[in-house]
């Protein structure tokens, strides 16, 4: 069976923590910022965990042999 390839687009966007959790950036942060509140922009700048429902899909995309 051939080796599985890592999905490079996903690998550039997702980080694995020391404990194995997956971290991602939040969407809707890059433009049209004037209409968003400071609180909202501050929260959008932080990273968040990948949802439990998506965890398995990202594990497959980031497969490393």
C-alpha cells in the first residue's frame, strides 16, 4: 500500500499542540474590519481548537507516516 500524502493546504493552516490538539485561525478577520467591534476583532485574532466533529477529517489530512 502506498504512503499517504499530507494535504499541504491543511498543513499550512493547522498546528498541532504539544498535547496533540489541533489549533486553527478564525475566519472573517482579514477585511471589512471597520464595522466590527474591537471585542470581536480581538477574539478573531486568537486561535481556537478544531471542532470535535472536524477532528478526524483534519487528522487524515495531516497524516504523517
